[in-house]
C-alpha cells in the first residue's frame, strides 16, 4: 500500500507495507487458536520491550485509556498524586485524577524546559504521595524527562513512578528491569499507545505494571473502573483464549508485526537511530532560522517543537508544505501559530526526513523567506554522522 503523504506529525506516524499487510489479513474469531497465538506473541513481545517483572496489558484503546488504567489501578480516591509536567500532555493527568477523586498537585515546567530536580525533591518532602507521573517525551513541547534524575527521587520518597511513554516507547529507553541511580530505583508503570514510535495505526493501549504496582492494585480492593480494571484483563493477558471484551483482532495482527520490526532492529540500535534523527532534524532546521523550543540537552528523540522565524505565517507554511505531501502539526496552547511540531520516529527513515528538510526549505522560499537548502542538508548529514559514528 502506497502512503500518499509523508506523515510527520507527533502521531500517528508512517506505517510500512508489512504492517498494512498484516492488518489486512482475514479477520478471525477472537477465540480462534490462530489469533490466540498471535495475541499471545504480541504480549510476549511487549514484555521483551519493557522488561517488567509484573504484567503487561495490550487492549483496545488509546494513550488516554492507558493513562486511566495506570492511575485507577494504583491510586485511590483521597490519596495524593504528583504530576511532573513538561507540557500540555502532562497536564492531562490533572483532570483525569480529579475525575476519580484523587488529590493532585502539579510541578509545571516552563514550556521548553525540564522541571528542576530540587523542586521535585522539595515537593515530595511536603506531602506523602502515592504516585508520581512523569511524561517521558511531551508531545506538545518536545521536552524529554531525565529518568536517571527523576526516578531515584520519586522512589526515595516511597511513591510509585508512573511513566507516560506515549511519545517515547520503542524509541527512548524504558527498561523496567533497570535500576536508576545509586538506589537502584525502578519504574513501576509504563503506559503507551500503538501509533507513535511503535509505528502501528492508532487503536491500542499498552500498559505494563511491575510487582510493586500490582501490589498497589491488590491493596486498593474494589476500584471505580470496569474496562480499565486490570483484574478483568489479567486472565486474558495470561491466556488470550479467555474472554473479557472483544479484542481488535486486525490491530493485534498489525501490532505483532510492528513489534517484530522493533525487536529485530535491536533496541539499542533503535534508540541510537532516534537520537540521530532528532539532532539531525533540529540542526538542519536551525539553518533556516528555525529555533527548537527545547535545547538539545533536554530535547526528545521522537519529535520537535520548532519556533518560526519572524514573518513566517503558520497556516500558509503548513498548507503549502502539505501540498507537497509533507504533513506537520501545529503547535498547541500559547504557541499556536508561533511554531510547528515535527515527528521523527517509528518507521520514519533518514530519506523521508531528508525529503522533509528539502521541502521545508522550498516552502520557505516560496512564501518569501530565504532558506539555504544545501546548507541545511549538509547540516542534516553532519549531525546524522556525528551521532551514528
């Protein structure tokens, strides 16, 4: 299947033929043993990616369902949760927690910057928090959280570390078996979706709980959820021949193929590729006078929020670029009209990104802003070589 456009938004991301082909396979009954084996392998692949000692859940939904599942199974009404927010999508945890009667506090960074470690330490000393949410890569700002700094602080104060990996999983390391810092601190929950760095069409929520998080669920007893209650899903994850709710059969086909591509590339190689992409794209766009919102030391590997130079009209720029088949996203909140967001993750290739850099330059020249395309492409290749050397 030919992709008619190059989709470089922060998600969904480009889908390759083998995933389309898998998704187009004949729909089987959800208890058909042929499908059961595929679902079982998808769960095994997810465990291999995230390396949890607990349970993983692959269900119909989205990143938002993953957020809800992570929270409602670990934090009860009247308990307190701290949100470490690096942008719009970190803030979504606020209203989610309020819907379930959870007391929520927020540490909100200035957009383009990270929350300071000392502020997290101070906040965790003020109250007893059941859990802390960390957005690994915020889709609105392109800021990445420093897990080596944050996870040890969270665990030192006895809270659960809940990681929103929606725009990071399979592109930035999220190893739940890894010990962070001198305390050997571990991530307790990772949540994500299928449509970003995993590179599969939207429609799946993926959540992993370690044994500590599963113990938190046990101590909660009855929770205000049905579809999102992991106790209803656990028998299916342990044996997909069981039934709770009908799984999205064809999406599971696609997910298994997508995960096969992720794991066959090699996780370390995949993380390095995404690091190179991020640096190369941001470096090339700087040659056009475009400024990344996040400095390199805090920038995510998966997407970038890019501020326009003076005089570039957002609507005109993105509309002109889309006519060339390159789709990027507008900025959110107070940055709307002042910036655009470009994804560089999943099945995206170096060739796709090179094409995007060239067409962005052509578009800028067409709308009256001088752009040196040759210089930008040279910077792109220089940055790619520097990271991959």
